[in-house]
């Protein structure tokens, strides 16, 4: 069986003969005639290629929105409601004095919606929001409006608000008791002062105490 080397050798001899005779000038490289499977491989061709990793670009930051959000403004505090009458007392009445106070308000036609009761010390620090001040007792007036003078039944102004001073229910009960001429006269004076307070606001009493 003819080997590949013998075939290539015969082919080379034929080419050499033709070249000598001047009939062919083709140069032939023996390596080119060898099958591709028999050709030696270079180290670079045998080295496996690593897979290419696609390049990824970092995510672009989102553009900031123009304009800033203003914080919500707190709602303005509503001013306290102004009452018709503010009763200024030396201290909160109790017992029979508290009952007399309730009768006074009932006769005037007043309720918690249009009137309030404040102790003089607190009212001197923070003036009550009222259209008329009714001060029960001269001691309460001295604490409520220090430096000012006022007589029982006489009108004056405290912080530009009309104010009248009348008897304190607790004081007249302590002085005259529950019955007698003294307590009757004192109650009559209180009632006259309350009616004048109603008249300033154009209001009329509900009942008339005798």
C-alpha cells in the first residue's frame, strides 16, 4: 500500500523534473499538501478561549425633580370665644354661696354658653375674653385689677372692658347669715348691679327677685 510520504515524494520529484525542463515554475511547500489534521498546532490555537463577559453599564441615577415640597404649615390657633359676662370671684363659691350664684345666673338668663366664672388671681394673669366683667367683692377686684379703685355698684373699666363690683355671696352669708334684713338688702344690691350689667348689652332679666 502506497503511503502518503511516498505519494508526496513522487509528486515533488515530478515537480522538480518539470522545473529543470523549464515547463513549470510552481513552488510547492510540502506542508501545504499535508492534511489539516496532520499539521502541528501552535500553543495559541490549542488554548481554550474564556467566554467573553458582556460589559454592563452602571445604572444611571434618576434625575431629581425640580422644585421642593414645602412642609405643611400648622393651622393658626383659634382665639377663645368671647363670652357676654365673666364673673370674677375671690375663690370658687361652695355650699350655700354656690347655690346663690346659680340663682343669680338663672335670674339673668345666663348659661355656660354666654358666661364664665374665673378666680381673680388667674383672671389677673390672663384676662378673660368677655364683654362685661362682674367682680364679686372688693377683695377680688384688688387682685384682679391692682392699683385701680372701685366702689360697690359703681362702674369702671379693666383693660377697656366695662366692670362693676358687687357683693360676694360668700361674704354676705358669712356676715348676715341666710335670713334677716342685712342679707335681704345685700341681695337687692347684687340684683340691681346684675340688671345694670344686662342693660349694657341690651339684655333683659328673666325674672325679678324680691
